[in-house]
C-alpha cells in the first residue's frame, strides 16, 4: 500500500496481513518481515535519523528506532490509520472517522488531535508537511484540514 525509500537502494514497503518488505538493492530483492499480527499496514515512513513508523488497520502502529533492524508495537491509537508522515521524530498519522494523531518522539507516544465534529463521518487519506510543525490533511468528501503546532487552524 505504501513505500518509503530511505536512499537509492534501501526502502520499505507496507503490505497486507501485517507484513513489511525491506530492500537494500533498489527493489531487486525484498526481505519479508511479519510484524502486524495479521493486520494490514497502509503506510510507512522513515525520518533522516532512521526512525520508522508503520501504521494500519485497527490501530496497528509499529516503530523502529534503528532503520528497521528492530520493530516494536506501540499503543495509544484506536483507529485504523491510512497514512503517516515523519520528520525529525515528529509526525502525524491519519485515518478513520477523521482520526488525527501526533507524535513528537518517533512514534513511541501519540496524542489525539480532535477533528471538527462535522468531519467525524469522513476518513483522512493524505497528509503532507508544509513546514515546521505544519501539515495539510485531505480525505473523503473533499475534507481538507491544516494543522499547526498540534492544533487545527481555520485560516491558512
């Protein structure tokens, strides 16, 4: 469902049934990692320091602090998540029922950012970084939100 290339040769792929795939030769060969207890991973992201986050179905979140050598499952997320972005240990994960979660420690802990009530029936699919602690989120029914310093901002 998603791929994140760390450099020209090394990358990670998020897949179904709790599987991540890892390549160190630009995608010619892939090593399989079973991590998600059967829950699909929808997105994966790494930052410049080698911290990684994989998110997916039913709140599955796995993190790595060492470029994917080891992974652990974290808690605190209850929604299915469809996308994650990570930069310098700070990130946003988004998903079902307008779910927005923020991390400032590479995915170890997560804080909920409350979406407006009128968006709760929507799901969010895309997240992009606009600058330091500033993100844009988009999803179903034309939903678009801006986040700055862990708060939703109305006027861009």
